[in-house]
RNA sequence: GCCCGAGUGGUGGAAUGGUAGACACGACAGAUUCAAAAUCUGUUGCCGAGAGGCGUGUCGGUUCGAGUCCGACCUCGGGUACCA
C-alpha cells in the first residue's frame, strides 16, 4: 500500500488534462455557457497566498459548473502596466518591459502547479501591443462618440524632482524621494465622460441582484446623488454674483459666511491682485490632492473683504471667505456656511470668530449651539425658528423640498440634482502604460491617430535615471506626421490610467486574439461574466469603471446589447492579511521586510522580532536582556505593525510555493478553502497546512485500502445523500469552508462505518467527486484507482437521492422561559397538539410548573418548544 | 474627516430570530512502539466538587426567545478618484 505522493501524482494528472484539452473553452451553441472570472493579477513577480485563495475559489466554481454540464470559460491574464515596473527600473536598473515579462513568466510557473482549470490559450498581458493597440482603437471610437475630452485637473507636483507624483508617492504631504513639500498644480488632462451615465449607473444597481449589498451601497454613495438649491449671492461691490450649491437650503437663515474654493475663479482673480490672498492660496496648494488630506488637514480661511447680500434680507451682509476645505470639483465650488448645523462650519466659525445662528431646535430642547453642531437625521422632525417658507415643525427633508419650492416660486434660485461622481481622469505622465493615440498639430490642433497606424507602440530605448516621463524626453518618438494634414506634428506623451486596461479585459477574453477589440459572435455567446470574483478593495473604482466601459462599448458597437452590466454575479472575497515588519533608513523613513526575512525569539514574556542577519549578532543561546540594545544599534530590531492587506509595497506577503513544494497543490488548495469563510479577511499563519495534508493522506488510505464487494449500507447511503446536498449547497453559496467541514464529517463517517467494502466503495467514489473541485489531483487518483470511467473532471456531478433525506423523527428542544431544559423525540408528522401534550408531560416541565398552568406555550413545528411560566 | 464592513472557546470558525461553539487546529490523556515519528481512541467554552451558574466587543432596547433585529459606543480592516 503506497503512500499518496503528490509530487508524482499532481504532474501526472495535469498532463492528462492538458493532453485531453479538458479546459479548452469552446463556443458550443448546443450547451449553456458559464463564464467564471477572477480579477486578474498584477505581475509583481511572486504569487502570494491571497492569489492562491482567490484562484482556487474560482477554480472550484469552474470545475463544479463544468461537472454540471456547462461549457465553461475560465481564463487568465495579467494586469501588466503600472508604476511598480518603473520603480523597479529606477531602483535596480533594467527595463520595465523585461521586468514585467519575466515576472509574468515566473508567476505563470508558480500558478501552473496549482492545477487550475484555466484555458491558457486565452492568456494575454495588458502590456502586449496586441492588447493595448485594441484599447487605443476603443479610445478612438469613444472619442468619436464624444465620450473623451480634455480639461484642467490638479496633480501632485514634486517641485524638486519636477515630476507628477501618485497619491501613494506622497507621504505626509512630501515627495517620497525628494522629501520636498508637494504642491497642487493644474495640468491639461484627458477625461472619460463617465458623468454622462451617473443616473444610469446609480439606477442600474437595483438590477444587480447577485451583487453584495455592501458593494452596491458603496457605489451608490460614491455616485452621490443629491438634490439641492443653486442660487447667486449678489455682491455689494457690483462684481459678478457668487453662485452657490447647497443641499441644506432650509438653513439659509443660519448663514454665517460665503465660502469659495481656493481654485474658484474669484479666488484666482484675487490671487493676481492681492499679495495677501496670493500668499494664502499658495499655502492652500501645499500638500497632496487626496480627499483625505483635504478633509483631515487643518481648516484654513482667508477673509477676502468682499461682501454679499443675503437673498432674503438685502440689509444683511455676509463676508466672503476663501476656505481650503471647499472643493472646486463639487457643485459650484462655492457654499454658504451654516455653523449651527454643520460641525466643520462650526469649527471654522469658532476659529475665525464668525457668528453662529440657530435655525431649528430639537422638539423638546431649544438649547443654542455652543461647541457641538446640532445635526439631526434629515428624517427627524425639528422645531424651526422663523423659517422664511413658513415652516414650524418639520423634518429636514420636508424643509429642503419646501425651501426649493419657495425659492423657485420667488424666482431667485433653482432646484438642482448633483452627483458627486466626477469624470474619469485617465491621463498619466508616465512611460509604462498605454499611449493615448492622439497627435498635437500646430494647424489642426488635437487630432486622433488613424486606426491603421495602431498600435502606437512604446519605444524600447528609454532610461529611468532621471525623474519625469521618458516619452517626453525621447529624441524621436514624439515626431509624427499629422494624421489630418500630414505636416510634422507631435504625439501625445500621456499614457492611460491602468484602470482603463482592467475595464474591458473581461470582454477581450471572449476573443483574445481578434483583430478588433472584440468579436461580436464570441461576445454574444460568452458575455456576461456569470460569476466575477475579486477583492473588496475594488468595490468602487474598478467595478464602476468597468460598468461605464461596458456601456461605452455597447454604445460604440463593441459589445452586444444586454452587456451593459458585464458581471451578473459578484463575489468579494476577503483579503489575506499579515503583520508588517518595518525598520527605518538613515532618514527615518520606513523600510519593509518580508516575513521570510525576519526571525522571532521569545525573551521571558516578550516577543522580539529581528532581521535574519540579527542571528549573527546574537551569541549561541543568548538570553541576555542587552539583545534589544545590540539589535537596535545595528538597526536589526524590527517594529511589528498589526495585520494589514498583503501588499508588495509593505512586503507583508507570504510565498505559497513553499507549501506547494512541501505538500503539493491539493493541500494548498484544501488549506485556503478550509476554516475561514471566503468573504472574510483571514490572518495568515503557518499552522494548518500540515493538518490539511494529513487529512488528504487519510482520504487516500481510505480509498487505497478498499476491497471489492456488492453489498449496500443504508446508513452510508444516507450519509452520502446528505453530503451531496450540503457540499453542493456550500459551493453554490460560496460557503466553501462549510463544504470542507461537511467533507470532513462525511470522510469520518465512511472511515468509521462498519459497512462492507462494496458500500464503502460507492461512498468513497462520491467523496472523491465531491472533493474534486477542491482537490482535483487526489480525486482523479482515487477515481482511477477505484475504476471510475474517464477523468473525474468530465464525470457528471452526483445527485442526492431525495428519498434518503427524509427524516421520520425529529428531536425538539424544550425551553422554559427561553432557556433550554430538555428535549423530546417526536414523529415528523406529529400535530401541534400532540407535541404540546408531550412537552407538558416532560419531567423538567412538570417540575418547573409545580402544578400551575403555563402562561404561554409556543410550539414552532419541527423547531422548538418554549414554555413560558 | 467621510463612505462600507468585521468583532463568537487557547486558535480558525459553525448556527432560515429557535439546543451557541458543528467541523478543524492546538492542548491533554490513552492505545500501538525498544523508543520516536506516523496512525488510532477519548477529553477539551469559562466558573463550580456537584447541583447549577455565566457566556457571542461594550451599554441599552424590541421579542415567548437575540450571535442574528434596532439605537449608541469601542476596536480592527477596506475605500477615499494617480497603488493595483
């Protein structure tokens, strides 16, 4: 009896699947299709345990659906453009292209041994000219439909490196390399008109029945539909009125000042004319562009000296301030502040000594606002003070509507629906991305490139020794004749946001080598993605952009009608987290280390984590308290920060290759599916892999030691039927951990059963089948050992015998006052009255009643009995 | 700051508003062994000798009955438009 040897068994079955082209996706009109897709990975160079978890889940679905008779599409590719490749080129030399393709090769080599049921003939990388050339064709078609335009937008500008920084590269408002204070600077950028679809993208969320509610809620909040009032404040100096947008027009009587964004046209006028204003606005431009930086930073204001008239009382003048927390992108870039009912406005007014005026109170507590703004829910009734539209007691919602009606009738403002969603800025001043296929001509202006000239390929002869975009300083790449007039002209040097690459790859997989972005017949057959699987971190941007792209592609004839929502069902799996190990460089900035590069020792009750090299600093068997000091001096002492999402930049990643080498792919697969519910984050620890391995060994022995026979066993048949039902249910509801638990139970039941070999044989064959989506190699081996026909991968999914699932007696717990005090066995057909009678005859009930009548007797059929005394 | 989640034994976790802790890890005890590994069997939420009591982040509420529903809070995680 040989031991199960994954090292020889796994490659054997992988070769068998390859030879039989088991996972080749074919457009078979006679069969129903099933498209399962996991979010494709960024080729960082190594797969991590999170990838294994993600792709194993998709593989379980793909293999299960295939067993159920579907024609399955399960592709894989690489989200290959992006900053890390350029960073690597800067840090270690070399070229982003070589770095990326060698990473892809390495990761493919690490993934293949997992035995995933992927159709590798469809593989592509977004940095393949064949792919990004088609993306450029899409861009041109979008452009022709008016879905692309240019406007100014702010970027993070590093004044020392003279380059644009990504938000991630701005640390505490400073450039990551130069350490210089970052400035907000305006650049002309390319945009997709996603805002044309704001209402549509919001409304269509309702139809996404198989998406998690939390994702739909996040997207709805992100789109941020609001109804408010827009009107102008007349200036006392006769200048242009200041248009404001407010979602709380009902608080107009509590207005304290009018605030404008530092990027507001009026602010720019003042900047040119008034040195004090210019100094303040320069101050506002310091720091990064993120909403988080703006919201959490200190709120600063500047009194322009300009006054406006209150629209309801021409004698009431309000000052105009420039305030750094007002966004030019939202509404009109100007607001009025009502400090009594907005905490941020209140803090600002207290700081600059501006008035605070209450406009409404709690129904039974008319307490003036001091340091805490009164901000009840908009659905809560409040008591108004002198409301101009004649309100007394009303909710905020009613008040807003009444106010808009009042103002519209009076004619000095109008109700406006706004969306928070902004157009998608896709320009990046970087090399390693898809070139934007347009040409700048002195005579013709901005001209789209001709489709026959696509792909516009990136030049290979570039260097990364100095900061900035290598395309800008390339000697010849920019030079090209104008596609319109033929005169010498210059190429656009901006490349596309990598979110563009990932916004249509799912469509490209349906026909990955077509000479147009998609092939309609293939797209018609394979779209939509039936099950999309990926991280919750993509809940907003990637998924929203993809929804927009699908609409734009339907609009431009690249996808069929009905593909507007490209993902029928979405599952967001949790992240695999790990502690972060950190030391500091000479400038005190953090340096991160891989888990495999640190060592841990326990000194008394203290856990010390150090770099691997630290072992040399220590003496053999060192228990000295001076260790910490010595390690600190050598900068080998590691600071441990709590678990976070595994990310290459923080280096808190675990290499699954070790587990695969040691135990095999099936163990790794079984391990990542066990225990943790797929949607929840899981803290990675090394223990557990061994347990998975032991279990698989047990299942193998169970099969290998079986004799022959034609006996049957009713208990085993019952257990089999139950296992089929539960495991199937687990797979269909993404409860893989529950399927795994059920399989443990089933395997234990078989191994403990006293039934004959024939009965056990039947049970083990089903066990192998039920395990096959999770541990495909072991299952094939058992299947072939037990004389199963063909590949288990091609065997139809087992069906439970319903008759065996019916129970004739039920155990019902008896509660007394909600606490469990006993149980009774009743027939499944027992009437409520019979159950009541049996319950009242139970010892514990008689004892508790002491001869009295129960106050209440609750019988939930088949469930529980509660006696209330 | 704002939006969205999560919190249950020593650990990962299970539980259509209906027996809290399924299943597994670990630990402990035993069998086997010259011994160990492997394997197998059993015990294992906490307090208590026991009867019993207490237990799902904290506080409050709804209910015959709350891990589950509602309100407030605490902690951790994700997103926050140039990380992917």
